[in-house]
C-alpha cells in the first residue's frame, strides 16, 4: 500500500519487535576445574555467534557476552543458580536464557611399559667382511600412558517471563588422551630399523605376526621408523604444555601423541565439553522454527 509512507520504517521496526533475544549464561560449575564456566561460556558464545545469522535463525538473536558478564557478580561466573539466571535475564531485557551445569567429573589414568628387541639392518662397506649384510639386535623400551575423563552436563532454555523450561538437554561426555614416549636414539638411518627381520619372518611367521600385533596395540599407526625419528628430533616432549592441546584434539587410539606426559584432568574436561555448543545450537534452532509461522528464513532479509 504505497500510500503509507512510513511502511519502510514500520516493517523493520515490527521485525525487530518479533525477535527473540537470548543470553548464553555461564553454566554452574559442579567440578573442581577452576574457571570452567567462563571458558566454556566464551567458547560456546563464539561458536554460536558465528552461526546464529538471519539465514539459519529468522527470529533468534544472541546478546553479546560482555553485556551478560556486566550484569553478573564474580561468584556467579562459576556458581550461577537457576533463579539467578532468570534475574540476569530480566536485567538484560531478554526473552530467554540458556543456563545449565557441569558435574560428575571422573578420571582414570594408566601407565604401561613396552619392551622389545628391534633390529638394525647393517651393510658393511667391506665386500669381504663376514656377515656383511646383517641385522643387529637392539633393546627398545618405551612408555605408554592413557587418561580418560568423564563429565556430564545439562542445560535448559528458560522463558524469562514465565520462568518455565522451554527445552532441556543433557549428556555424559568423555575424552581420552593416549601418549607414547621413548628415549631410544637410533644410529644412522631410522628406516634401517625393523621390528621383524626377514629371517625371523621366514622361520617363525606366527611369532612375527604376534610382534606386529603387539606393536600396533601399543603404538597404533606409528611405524617404528617414525617413532625413532620423533625421538631423534627431541624437543621438549617430557612434559605437557598448553601448546600441545591441538595435538590431542586430533589424536586417537590409533595415533597417540608422542609425549612423556598427559594433559591435566582440567584440560581434558575442557576437551570433553568443547562441543556442548552443538546441542545448544540444535535446541535454539528448533525453537526458532516453532516461531516461524510464515515464510522461510531465507526471506527474512528481503522483508
């Protein structure tokens, strides 16, 4: 209706009134990990803020984390109650808050020693030498470590006006860290070393297969030559440091990290909880879809 000259102002104003503003609040920390609530809250906000755009969410917008923290006390950053979450939501003027808790943190650590004979292929430069082409036995020792951390979480999306729970989700999570380490220093080319020399493979193939299976159960996809090369490269791999976190993020049972240590229980709790933003995203998306009574989200920007 072109006669209404202020229609261009009213449409965006009406759309703004239709938006549901949501605040992500720090979950109550029921573990012994210091600062866990704020760390996960910051991470969760960063992941969600990149994804809650008008194309995926027609009616949902996040409140900036700094605005949230400005309404909270220091003690609330770690131990925010449900009632406190609702009060902060009202102070922020939002319609909903995401609030929850972490708890039931458990950890278990194991240590193992691998001892085996390995063989170095040697070819004497003297063509007349006795046993010119031979495999020399070498004692090889390594240590293995594993730590598993389990932690649970639960969150709810709370309607601020009524105080009711609109949706709830929880889960038990775990993270596992595996490490291997040896101080063995290879001589010459690391590729000259093997676990099973040709003569042993020919004379006792079953034993050769057993040795290879034992290696795989301990070192996963690490080959002997790669382990020896890593040990030779050295570096400060005797203690865990925060810069090693990315290595553990991509590590697995079949590719343990070369390190004479393990991440702390605190760091592993962070590993386990790092993807809690995903179910929050899913729940917010489901609620946003319930409020979309007409056109698809892609049309939001054009209206």
